[in-house]
């Protein structure tokens, strides 16, 4: 019996972005099709980082491509951006016409909006199962007050969902997304698969040291849409505790160009020349913090499952955040996994109490870690593999 050919394709992630997700999803697919060949196509540095995490899968093979970097600045970036869009079109065309011509299944893990639309159109013409993983881009369908560019993206995603062929399924990462897609009549329930964001490995517990400083971490790139400036404001509010060595505010990642921050001084920025951290250094710094702080506003990351949040869950870091639809859902289904606050002032006061090592708060730490471990286990590779394998086999 000849081996099946399964393709997993990413035409958006580059470098170390999305490594955790793609390493997890490729390992799951490689395990589901353990007697077949699974080919992962992605940008070269990204492919290398994913391969480093998946060294135990002999059936997982890599087809890297070189992606030219787009320079910063609107004028400098315009022509390279147009070239990239044209190249993306031919890339998708080549995928269907050559690479996946005799494939048994294709998984697209991440695509730009235009690539997604074209890939969806091409999927109508094939008989094999095609699966599209939808990440945060789905939020453009539902949020209001967005820019003209975002409205164009929203139109593209609506068109993509309307034109899907019979062999296509959509994979989403939370029940919130599925419910909203069904409510808005974007897709019927039988076309949507919820898998949850897979987690590779769960860290060992790290208990706070009562005589040491408390380390608060902002995990991942500091972005305007993450409301990351609030993390710098919190650090600035506690600068005296930082200077005395009672607290540390650590940014584990780089800073978005143009992010307006009044004072960087109170935050320990773990990034060299404002570049993405290598996977090992990134993970080591997460392991060393006590709490993961998230400052998302209600209009962002409702339908987008943050990789930074998943990393904090995997490393059992209790979450400190403002109340928000997705965090509310997570706390409701998982129990006490940290602290939710109504306002910045409440958040600021909470941090003061933690820095002062208030017993009532620190006594919850191990219980919070226990609940985080339970949550992480529900999203483990084994759990998601078991769920996805049944769904995938029914499409074969």
C-alpha cells in the first residue's frame, strides 16, 4: 500500500513567529498520518525553528522557501509589498498545480487575506480534503470602528467563507469563534472544527520566592492592538519597587515600531536590537517570570487566540488581565487561573498588593498553577490529536 501525501502549508509566518503553533500542529498531523509522508512548506528560518522542535518525527519533511523582508516605512515598503502579493498568488497557484496535485489532504495553517481568498477559490476545484486554520483574522468580520483597510479585509474573509467548496473545512481555535460564525450565518456548524490552540509540553511549576522580587512579564511583541503601552504605565507606576529590587517588569520580545510609550526605563526589555527572540531564549525568560500580564482591550483578541497567552498557560504562569470576553470565558471554564480586573486602577492596586507579598494573594499561586496545568492538559498534543484524527479520518 503506497504512502499518502499530506501537505501542511504556511505562507505568512516568518522567522520565530507562530513557531509554537506550527510545531504543534505539524507534530499532530505527523502523528495522525504516522505511516505516511507529511510535508511542511514555510519560510526557511521558520521551517528550521519548527524542525528543531519536531526532531522525533521521521515522516515529517520540510520544503522551505526564501522570503524577502519588506522594509519599514510606507514608501520603501510599497513596491516590495506589491511584489510579495504577486509572489503569493503564484505561490498558491504552484502549490495546487504541482506540490499537492496528488496529495491526499492539505492543511493551510496561516495565510494572508488575499492568499486565503485565492487558496479557497482553488480548493473548490479539488476532490481532496482541504483544511484552513483560521486565526485572529476572523475578528475583522465582527469588530466595529475599523479602518478602511480592515473593512476591505472583512469583505475578503466574507467572500472566502461564502465560496468554499464541499471538501473544505475550517479549523478554529476557540468555541467563541465557532459560535460567532454560526450566529452570523457565515458558516454552518458542520463546516467548522474546533481544536483549541495546541500546547507542546507543560513546564514544571515555579513557586514565588517570598524573599525575592516578583517578576511580571509581558510575553511577546509589544503592540498597539495588545494595548501594550499599559504595561509600561504599570511599570512606571511601580518604579520605586523596581528600583528597590522588589519587582521587575519584563518585556519578553520586541517593540512595535512607532508604539507610543512615555517611559521605557522601568521595563526590562529582553530583545537585542529590537529583533524577535530565538525560541530558547524566549522560553527561558517566560519560565523565569511569576505572573503574565495582559492588557488587551475588549475590542481586540476576542476572536484571536493569543500565542503569548498560550505560552503563559503552557508555562503555568498565573494570568493578570483586564476583564475581556475571551479571558472571562477562559476563567469561567478553567477556574482560578489568575486575577481579572475591571479597571487600570484596580490592576495597579492588585500589583501593589502582590509586590507587598500579601499572603491572601500569594497563597492562591499553587492553586492557580494547578488549574493552569489542567487547562494545558485539555489542549495537549495528545488530546487535540485524538479529537482531530476522528474528524480528519471522516473526511478522507
